[in-house]
C-alpha cells in the first residue's frame, strides 16, 4: 500500500491488516494505492544507453542482496549481478533495450525489474530517464562516463563516433565487461525516520553511501562495510545470541545479525527461509565466517596460503590480528615479508 504522499507505506497480508492500516492513515489522506505484492522477489537493474540512430548498449546490470520487501533503495547493491542465470540475464537485457527504444529515449535510462527466480516472471517497476543514483553507481563501478556520453548523444553524436576513454582504442558502442565486483552500501539515518526502533521500513532516509571494488564478492563486501563506519572492521559476528525474529525483521544491524547466525551454526537453508536472501550470497557470507573460525584455531600469519586467502576474502590486518590473537603489526610485517 502506498498513500498519495508516501508518508506511510507497507505490506498487508490479510483483511485485518488492511483495516488497521486504513484506520491509521485515514481521514488524513483521501487516496490510497493498493498494488500486487512482489515481496521476496529479486530487484534487478539495467543501465541502458541509446543514440539517435537506435544503437543501444547495456552499461551494467545490478542486483540487490535483499529481496523486495523494505524500500529497495536501502538494500546492498552488487554490480554486476551474481545470481541470475544466463537466460534470466539475457531476457531482462532484451527487455531493457526494448523499453528504451519504445520510449524513444536518447541518452541513458535505468530500468528496474522485479524478478521471480522460481518462474522467471518479471515486472518493470520503474524507469529512470536520464542520470540517477543508479547511474552514478554505474559510472563509478564501470568507469564508463555516462554523463559525458549522454551529453554527446543528446547533441546528436552516435555511439560509434565517441571514443572509449578507458581503452583509448575502441569506440563507446560496446558493453563494458567487468572482471571485478562493485558493491554499494547505504548508511541509514534513523534519526530522520521519525521512529525509535532501528527497524528498516519502506519509507526512510539515508545519510550517504559508500562503494567498494574487489576481485571477489567477499573482498568488495568487507571493504564496503569498513567504509560505512570507522568502528566496523568487516563482516564480524556479535558475541551475543540472536533469535529467528531478529533475522526476519530488517534492521540497520541485519548484516551483522547474518554473520552472527552463521557463526552460531544456522544453516544456509534456515537463513534463506527466514530472509529469502539468495543462497549464493549466503554461501559467500558463510565462507567469510568459516575463515574466521579457522583463524581462531590456527596461526594465520605463519601460513602464506592462509594469509593470501584472508586477503582475497577481504580481511583487514586488524581483523586477522583480532581472530588470530596476535598483534596487528605482526600481521602487517608478515604481509610485507610475503609480498617481497
């Protein structure tokens, strides 16, 4: 449900919840939009560029880690997508190009999809014409100068006439290819959401965002978490015990609750049933936690293979020292020794 001024929005499961929501917002509001729920579907985005000669390219596609439920702007975003099958990727890519051609857009647009991975059913949720927050992330993640290219296309040039500033040898009419992972994480500003709890709702504000790039998902993910807050060292579990309900309810601590659940022995299937986060991401999270457990039972700095694995998984010197129960300077010295 989305009222006309978007002050209140949410999901309803039955008649009683609908009546309760209506009682809470009426008579302050006179209109209410009720739409089909796409809760637990995947959110996928495609950034598409088109010139006046109908040449189209896809700059990048992105995927939210969280399924559709909370306001999707606050989910962690990964580029390129990691869990789509080849058929799903090409289907949505084809639809994105059809959308920009149908709308007659010259320049860039961002097409947002809701995808049911069980049936490959999809909906187009939104089309952002021109530069958007997603466009900014795409430009930074790929190095493709979207603003510059869009301006040139609007002035009448075509993609084949514009050089690729990354390679300096090819034109701009080819889809960029990424051999790395880029991750965007938002920092929530709960003080502006008029609520006392830290639960993430469908209408909130953020206090900025960070982006990290790594050769693997784990590396980029842990780097991004460290940049969100100076007190965060990575994907670290809490020392306390958590409950299933804490995983079900999205909060600003959800990432670390996932780490804690895996550290406490929750299975991937159980976490999937509670959160509907794709198993691919949960497996990546588990690999980080398993390495933390391994670090606590062995001397990582004395094993070059383990130290290399730690760096590939995005562990900082501080994290390695913390879980290996040694001094951070010793970890740094070992890294420098092996690098030489």
